[in-house]
C-alpha cells in the first residue's frame, strides 16, 4: 500500500505516533501535496471548537487571462483525542512523526486526502508541520478577527470606520471583489496582499469569522 509525503512515496515503518504534552502543540500550519497540487491546512483552537481550514487553488481560464484562484474548505466537527487521533466530518487521520534520514518531522496523517495523491482507498498522505504560526497566515491590520474570539471589550474603543475595515478585511482575505471604485475597493487595492478573485466568499468563512462578523456589525450599529 502506497503512502505519501507530498507526492513522494514513503516507507510506513518510518512513521510513528506523535503525542505531545499539550494538545495545542498540534495547532499550526501543515503543508500537503506539491506544485499545483499543493495545499495548506490551518489548525487552531478557539476554546470551544477546533477550526480547521484547507487552502488550495485551481486555474481559472474564464477570464481574459488565465489566473490562479485560491479556494478554501472548512472541515467540520473536528476532534483530536488524547492519542492524537484526528477526526472530522470529511477526513480521518492522526498526528505522527516521520523519520527522514534521522530527522523526525512532525506531520498530520490524513487518509484518502483531498489532494488525490492516490486513488486507492485507505492510503494516506502526510502533511508536514511548518514553522509558521497561525497568526502569520492571515493578512491585514485586523488579522486577529480570523483567528481569535473577539469581544465587545476588544472593539468598544474602535471607530465606526475602523470596525467597517475590520469586518470587510475578513472578506478581503478571501479575495472578495468589492464594488469597483467604492470605499472598500479603493482601500483594499492599496494593500499588497489583496487579490480580488471571488464575487462571493460566504462559503469560505469559518464559524469563528461568522461570529466575529456578527459582533462587529452589532458594534458598528451602536449609538
């Protein structure tokens, strides 16, 4: 049975369980696949749930110029047990280490992964844990709105303009196209990380982002 790290076959005997002292050591950014089949899995906790999102991409030739489009999938009902077993509605796996020429690599093993690296049922792919912090994945002045639970206390001293930018920045991170020539369009086109690609990004939003958007809107409407 073939197993893979990226698109490279590996020996299953080099894979062992990874059980750290604290569950939060599993949180982070994992790289899967390679080249055009590359994807990134972001994993972190909010206190009440585990947010897990996969970022991948595809070529879009519908426009005048062929463009690489980023797409996002959120895994639901994610759990991690004390033995490092990873479960969700969509995928199953576990946290492991892979012995690579004497160098143990921390990984997330996913069976029948989204990358399609193997068409055989029951094979797995390893996603390598990077040194990147979750906070570094999200761009913008108010990036924490995508990885932290906001509270009214966080927002009460912010102006309506700041709150508006914070809320719309969540959509901008996913490449939402704002009304051309409008305030948000003009603002975000000045940000070097912004790439307008989608007319609707609602399906990309995590449950955390949806809650934060609702709270920000409530604070924007305060007297």
